[in-house]
C-alpha cells in the first residue's frame, strides 16, 4: 500500500492519438510507458491502476498502435501508453510511420516528466531499449526501467539482471532507476507507484496540511 493508491485507481481513458498534435493539451505533468512490443506495457499500466481493462493487452504483438492517454483525479496529470516498437508482423512503412510519431512525442512533449521503460526481464536491453536510453541521455529525460514478467524467472537471475541494467544506465550516463515487477503477482507495484508519485508531484495529505499551515 502507498498513500497514492486511490489516485492511480482513478485512472480513466481520455483519448487515443495517432500523433502528437492529437494528444491532450500539453500542460501539467505526464509519464509515458514505452517498450518493445509484447514487453508488458499495457499489463503494467493495468496493475498500476488496479484495473483489468484500462489498457488493452494482447497475445498479438503490436496491438497498441496508438498513443493512449489516461487521466487521473489530480488536475492535469496523465499516464500514456505508447505504441510498442520492434514488432515484426506489420508492413515496414507502417512501422516507420509509428516510430516517427512516437519519436516526435518523446522529443517535443513539454509535459512529459519521465519515461517508464518496460522490458521483459528475460529479454532486457534489446536494440530498441538501447535507442531509448540514448535518446533519454540526449534529452536529459529520467527513465525508470521496469523489468516485468519477474514471475517467470527465479529471484537470483532476476536480481542479476537488475544489477546488469543498473550498470548499463550508469555507464550510459542515463538518469534512471530500475526495478523488478510482475503484472501477475503485483510484486513491485508499490515501488512503481512511489516512483510515479514523485515524478507527478503528488502530495500526501500530510504534505498539503503542512503547506496550508505554513
Ligand atoms: N506471466 C506474466 N505475463 C505477463 C506479464 N506482463 C504481461 N504479460 C503477458 O505478456 C503479453 C503481452 O502483454 P501486454 O501488456 O499486452 O504487452 P504490451 O507491451 O502492451 O504489448 P503491445 O501493446 O503489443 O506493444 C500478454 O500475454 C500478457 O498477459 C507478467 O508480469 N507476467
Ligand atoms: Mg500494449
């Protein structure tokens, strides 16, 4: 449990956008979920918000082809499910088009305060993950790596993958953090909520009492 659980549970669909210009007004703070197709982005969002069907999940890679925007019950705070990258079964022109839109969003969205980079813990740091880390460094964008599907491997290998990814972030001079996660068991959800509460500047009741009494 965290003091912010009810805020995450309040998540609701706002709209799907094909490109940046169709996204909600660019004010406030938002966090985007990025990752290879099938890594588990939508499942992570559903676990985070304690909702089974907020973001669509699928056994078919490449299902999320739009920028899906979700609102929270704190003004102008949003969660964004980005289209997965790296899937094979779509025409190359379509793939290039989606990637261009995604890049435009990542480079030009002013309210974006951090990227949650979701990786399947069994297949971390693939080519596209490396590309995201390069981009994050160039743009000084904080990255929080979620190593998901941790229920599929033992604790020992999970821990060593986490250390490997941490080392990689450090070597690449990326401002970031890493955690393990499971959408199946919910392990790691509190860590993720606390991270996002920090990025999105959520206040606990005690914080706001302090502010009003000062
Ligand atoms: N065991 C297990 N399976 C998971 C977990 N997270 C996701 N999956 C499964 O992995 C598959 C892909 O999950 P999605 O959440 O749809 O992945 P995505 O990254 O949103 O995929 P795209 O939208 O296609 O880019 C689904 O079959 C999920 O049920 C997890 O933590 N544990
Ligand atoms: Mg998805």
